[in-house]
């Protein structure tokens, strides 16, 4: 095997580091989604309580 091919094979088999920007983006999307769902539940409960009062 040529040295260039061996070097390329070594590079492709290295473990990738965790992508911190991707993790931060996913965490932000999760937090925003949970906040949005909470807002919808709070709004629905406020409307129902207003309708039944």
C-alpha cells in the first residue's frame, strides 16, 4: 500500500470530536420547543378557564 493511501485510511478512521455548535443548536431548539409547548398549554388553560367562568 502506498504511504499516501495509508495516511488517508488513518485519517478517515479517526473518531470525530463532538460538534459543540451542533449540540448547542439542538439544545436551543429543544428549549424553545418546550417553552412553546408550555405557552400553548398555558394559553389553552387560560382560555378554557375564561370560557367556564
